[in-house]
C-alpha cells in the first residue's frame, strides 16, 4: 500500500493506537517505507503515538518506546525488537 501511495503521490500514514506490540510493528513498517522523494511530498513517515497513560504501551516491555527530538528508534532486538515482561502482562490478564 505504501508503494502504491508513493506512485500516486499520496502520503501514506498507518494508524496504530494501542500498546507496545502494535507500536513496535508499526515502527518496523515505517522503517521500510519506500523513499517518498518521488511523491508530491517528501515528508518523513509519521508514527501516530498515543502519549496518554497506557500500561500496555509502557509497562509490559523492558524498554518502552522513547521519543527523541520528534523521532523514535527502530527496536533492535529479535522479532519485533521488544521484550515483553510476562509477569506484568499476567497482572493485567482477565
């Protein structure tokens, strides 16, 4: 979809509004977006990141996503690059 949007000069911004797992997956997706310089806009891909209190974003991972100067780093660990704290996750289990 991102490549199709680029070819038609349309800005593509995936939306994610949830916890650490989907945020990490979205960051990885954004990191491989095609070069937007051929499109009408040359904006850096944007990550929709909720900054309100959210234990499923901040507490269930060993290293929460940190915004620095308006940017985030792509998590570097195995898989999605994050370590889930299973004991914290169990705390929220129903």
